[in-house]
């Protein structure tokens, strides 16, 4: 298998383990004095995960000076909207950790989508190392999992140009889950990342996870997993 599957008894245990493992990477980055580029996600499990990261980081006095934050996806909404992925991360993770503004590279959902998309692609391409295909290489992408198997804002049944997109970020104009307009990392960007961790938590996701892990799986998560040589799935779902 090209992924590691870890099961937990609860969302808190899942979040605690994910936080521990991420903080090990961040601490190693600090020791080596190298940058760490991460893309975080929204969703219910992220609230629990962010709380664990803050608690453990403060206890261990982890340095975040070399960590750059991007987003796996964002709704086309202002950053102070209650549904904004940035707003949740800002309140529960970035502010408590004291992350410097220059290390925060949010998706500007309040702007016209084409403007926000151009800015996001330009910024990530300028900052990150690139692979042989010219795609930025994130050190880690943290994803949730939807009941339909979607990750970030990559949904089942999307148009062919979504799956074929070669830019780091793309505009999703007709999301089946409101709001319809979103910005998302592409399948290509997820394939290029050094590591992808999926925090699959919550009732109603058993079938989506089961299908995603099957050889013939057709969910967005299944497509991400097939595009990679390694990944990690942490779940409290019984499959």
C-alpha cells in the first residue's frame, strides 16, 4: 500500500496523535533551520486538531518561526465570515501560536475568484521549491474527508478540467456543497507534496473511506492516494 492507516478510538485521540506527529516535523525543521510549508484544512476535526497542536506546542515551547501556512481550500467569502477556513485557523491556531503575518498565505476569498486565484498561484510558486513539472512542493498537506469522499474542495462528479488542472490552485465554480464558489489545491499539487495526511473523522464517513481505500475507488480521496507513493490516514471511523 502507498499509505499508512492508523485507527483511533475517538476524534480527540486522533487529533492528539496527528498533533504529536506534526510537531515532531516542526521541531525538526527548527533544528535544521529549514522552512516548513504546510497547507491546512477546515472541517470539524480541524477544531480539535488545532486545539491539540496549540496545547502541545505551548507545553513543548515549539518554535514556529520557519513554518509557512497555506490552505488546502477556501470558500469565496470574506476572511471574517463564520464559514471561512482562514477565520477558524486564525482564531484557533495562528493567533494562539503567535504566527507572524508574513508566514500566513491565505486564499483571498473576498476577491474576485480570478484575481484571488492568480495571487494564490503566483505566491506559492514564488515561495516554494518546485518539482520537475514546475509544481510547488508542499512539505505537508493536512486534509479532512467528506461524507461523499471529497477532500479540500475536490468533489465527486467534477468537470474533467478539475482533475486535469496543472496549476497549484484552481477555482471551483459549482461546488455541490454550499457555498458554490471555492478555491482549492489541485490534484496535481497534492501529488507533488512531500506528504499528505488525511484526518478522517466522524459518523457517516464509513462508506466514503472504505471506497477511497479500495483499488477501484473513484472518490476524490482515492484519486489523491493513487497519485502518490506515500500518505497517512488517521481515522476514528470503523471500516
